[in-house]
C-alpha cells in the first residue's frame, strides 16, 4: 500500500500478534501514523523503524513505558541500559541465593536416614535455619563479592563443587579425631590435614583477601550456627590455624 501497512500485514511481517500491536498503540509506544477511510490502522516506514527499535529492547525485558521514554529521549538509552543491567544483576543474585538454599535443603533431606520422611516441622526448622544463614551471607559479603563467588562456582563446575562438598565432612572428622587424640598441631599427619583444609578453603575464595576476610568473620561470628550445619567448631578452626602456624 505504497509504503504503508495495515496492522495484520505488519503483524505477519514481524511475527507479532495483532493484539500486541493494538496494545502498543494503546500505551503510546507505537502509534500508527495513519488510518484508512474505514478507521483501520496504517503504519508507514517511520513506524516500522520505531518498531524495530522497540523489539530488541523488549527482548531485554524492559517495561513498555520505559522503552517509550528511552526512544523519546528521556532518559538516554545508555543510562537506561545501565540501570536495567543493575536490576537484572540484583535479580540474578536473588535467584542464585534461592538456588543455593534449595540445593542445601535437597542435600539435607537426601542425607537423612534411608526411608525416613522428614516431618513438616523438621523441614520448616531447616528452612528457617538456612534462610537465616542466607541473610548472614548477604551481611558479610558485598553484592560484588557475591557475584564474584557465583562466577567462581561456574568456573569450578558443579561436579568439582560436589566433590569438595563431599570431602569436607570427611576432612573435618579426620581433623577432629587428631584433635581429640591430643595430637600435636606440628605432627606431620595434622600438617597434611591442615594443608588440605586450606586448599579447600582457597577453592572458595580463590586467594582474594577480601573474600577470605569475609569468610573468616562470618565463621567467627556465627560459629554455633555454622557448626549445626556441619561446619567445624571454633576449637577445630583454632587447631588448624595452630597447625598452619607451626609450618612457618
């Protein structure tokens, strides 16, 4: 139609629905430049160009009113994209935190006695405890550090992480046995266990001093709760520290 398209034609060309194009018109995002004598919408080249500016922004998940403002010059598109990136990063952190809590809950249930079905009360207590730990994690680690840890997790891969998580209880038990037996921290057996302990810890923080300090503070200030979740006691951590000091 001489460089103009009816709504149905434009829908077929773009893969959108007629209802979507009607909605874009109603909210002021894409208002057709003309009408047929019978009142049907007509879109010209400029309308189509605007639509193809809308589509990639919509794919990024931006709200329609925000897209309209960006295309009309307020705020600028770079500012808008940066703000939206911050929003998406925050959502990713929340989803990762939820995934970690769910993973922990599934693992805890799987480690229960074979055939045992945890009661609702026990599960609720576990959920409450893990939620509390999740809040503590957010308290001791900045948003940037949590992103850094998420990237480290992706780099290590779930298989290696599962191996480390399976090794920790065995390592803690072995160190506990030496501690209970009164073995000197300078003994070669304790030295070897302490060295492996530090290797596993470094897999977590990657040698980053900020992450290492945050981890240390979280354990020192939440020792009882950490221990309930299978972590080492303060006495055991001190034993490992003395073993490491004996090597220097």
